[in-house]
C-alpha cells in the first residue's frame, strides 16, 4: 500500500513533531505491528531531507519531497526485504533486480547483507543535495546477525551528515548492541474512537471500521490493510462457524500465512473464553457456543505456531489449507 494513498494519522503526526524536536543520529521505532512504524519513519526522513522543513515536518512541496514520492532521492537509502520494497515501489539495486528478472533467485524475505553493505558505502559518500543523508531500515528485525553486524560499526561511528531510523515490530529480536546505539521510541497506541474516526476518513463505513479494527486486534494500520484487501466484515464474522463445519472455501483465496494468522486469532479468542476472558479478534456471538477443552486448544495453538514457521514456503498450499481446516474442525469438536 503506497503511503501517498493514506491520510497521515493524527497520532503519527503528533509523534513526528515530538521526535523532530529531539536530537540524535539514530532512532529505533518499536512496538507491535500495525501501529505505523513505517509511516513515522518515512515522516522523519522526509523532514530531515526537506528543503523547507517546519517543526511539524516536511513541506511536501519541494524537490526533495517530490524525489522521495517518486523513489529517486539521491540522499535516501531504504533497506527492506526485497518483497516489501517491490510492494511499496522502492527500486532494488541493479544487480538484485537483474538476478530476480533472470530467475536466478526469488526476492528475499529478509534484509540482505549485500544491501546493507551498499547502505554503509552510501552513508560514507558526500550528500548530493547538501542536506545530509538518511537511512531507513524496516522492519529492522528482518536483519540477520551478519547484516546487523555490517550496520553496527556505522551506528557506532556515524559519518557526520547521516541519520538512521530503524523501525521494528519485534525490537527484542535485534542485537542488544544495535538497540543500545539508538534512541528508543515506543509507538503510541491510539484511542479507539481516534482510530475509528481515521478509518472512516479513509472511506470505510463505521460498522465495517469497528469489525476490521477488532479483526486486527486494535491495530489501525492492519485494520486498514484488511479493509483494502477485499475481505468483508461478514466473511470474518462467519469464519469460526465455517471452520467448525470444515468449509475450506471460506479461506480458499487466502495465503497459507493469512490462514494461519486467522486461525491463531480464533484459537486465542477461544483460549480466552475457556478461562473466562473476553475475545479480542471476534465478537462473542461469532464464536462457537461450546468452547473446546483447554488441552485441545493448547495443542492446536502449538500446532499453529509450528505451521507458521513454514507458512511462506509450503510444500503444497492446497494440501496445507485442507490440513489446517481439518485440524481446526477437529479441535472445535473435541471433547478432551
């Protein structure tokens, strides 16, 4: 989803203003997914590189802002897994693009060490526009140890005119030495009414906004992505009953990772219900009236966690879907 098509959320704007008032060469934006780490990181680098910045951020009109919009800014280096760079319209290096075009390899799902080495070299060059340079790393937890170590020395002894922003949805997975060399910022979790108002401002009906926000566990960016994915609130509400019947078609156009995520949310809510807690992702009326035993739900939770580790590389997506739905159905009808 291009950030140009999404109105900046007020809680992101407030955090941007607060962070720009502080000094530091490297920020670590951290918190659960769906809270806007990428959007806030982009707002920071826009302001740092802008020709006419204000206390509220970049002007949005100058040649620097335009160069970022069209992904051609000479003083901005964006480091992401290649699959995300392609999805967000960021260009890959010529060699990486050639390797993928020639089918020598698939786009990476982690930040490659070759890209980090290019970024380190970029940070040592003179600024092309005279406003300094910026490096955005997202999601930072997608650096393996080799890639992270390639960044570490530059974070320790940064060239004078380069600033870094690392945005992470799992900062605990980063090397402690990386975390210690950044100023930390924990993402703000907005109020419910503020999130609903913002989602409605993106063209989502009020009742649908409530449903998608619940399905996303109260995370606004994830709720917006769900709303724009073509899913309907009705389909989400019907999912528990469909799975209980073993209806594979209810999840037929979902990727294995999306199926596992949905089933993990259902399992979470049933585990909560089994101990008297409130569901988080589904309305209480959507859940089966008879909650399976705690032992069966615990076994299912472990099985889903194991399946998640290979969700991006299933041997056969169709067979995996059938197995997951059958496993869910058996759990929902379990008596012990």
